[in-house]
C-alpha cells in the first residue's frame, strides 16, 4: 500500500462566478500508463474532479445560490519501490476516499488536497519441479504421477443490462423543485459461476440533489439490489 500526498489548485476561468458553497464532489482516477522496472513501479494517472456548487453571479447583481458544475482534471504520477527484484507483473487499485475539496478563498476556484492510496500486488514467475515418488527397476527408472487441477482461461465475454429504478423525493417540498444533481454507481459487485453461467450480483447506489424555490437543497439516496 502506497500513500501519495496531493495538493492542487483548480481555477474557475470566469471572474463573474464566485463559489459560495460546495454541494457535492466526485473524484475518480484513471490509469494512463504504467512502467515496471527492476526497482520501482511508476504509475501515471489522471484525477477527474467534478464539483457541484452554489455560486454568486456578478452579472445578475445580488442574485446568489445558482447551482453550477465545475469539471477539471489533475495529472498525477506515483512511484512505488519494489522489495523484490524478480517482479514480472502487477495489479493495482487506487482509492480517493481521503481527498478533500474546498473553496479557495484567496483565488477564484477550489483546492484539492489529501492522500491518494494505491494498493499494488506484485507477481513473479517461479518454476519448480515436484517429485511425488520414484523407484528403480531392472530395465529403467519409473515414477509415480499425481494429477493436479489447474485453471486455464479459454475465453472472455461482455454483456449489457438495463436497470430502471425510481428515486422518490420528499413529498412536502412543494412543486417548485428542480434536480441539480443525479448519479448512480454499482457497488459491492461479485461474480459466481452456477450451471455453466456467470452470475453477477451487486447493488446500485443512487443519489439526487434538488433545490426548491427558496434555494434550499435536499438530498435523496437509495440503494437497490
């Protein structure tokens, strides 16, 4: 496990927009390139940042609490030292749970800071000969064989499925509501094999944010199988 510190400033390229309050942030990581050398693993990543916030618009006088969406990206490189020199392959998983997004009061924009946590599993090729038993006869050497079960990948496939679910907002919020954020993610996904078929199960986490006529925001969440 490797923690990498992050501190970046993201700017809004419009002087007429001033962020007042952050409603929702989402930071995802995409791996662009990896290089595995004898002594280190080098990961080149892109952090995609989405910020839903309320803003004051200078062009509209004192009118405030306008929902705005800010999107930007951060290039990031991680170096992970290797303790073994015979590593030939690896798998990685990166999380951004420790990333915090704040409004930058000194400039027009945001500050993204925290730790990027990457878990890496390293593999090396090992060749060993296993002898179960052997004995000598008059005409030559014979040995006992022991069968072992192994798994071999033979094919791959991909499927698509459509999910339709509703998320109910509070009924006493009035009619003048508008959705300013809507998102759905698949979580707790696991795969099993039953009767020669791959069964994929998981949960879908849905989240919505609405704003009423008084600029008050309400968050609704739902998890379904």
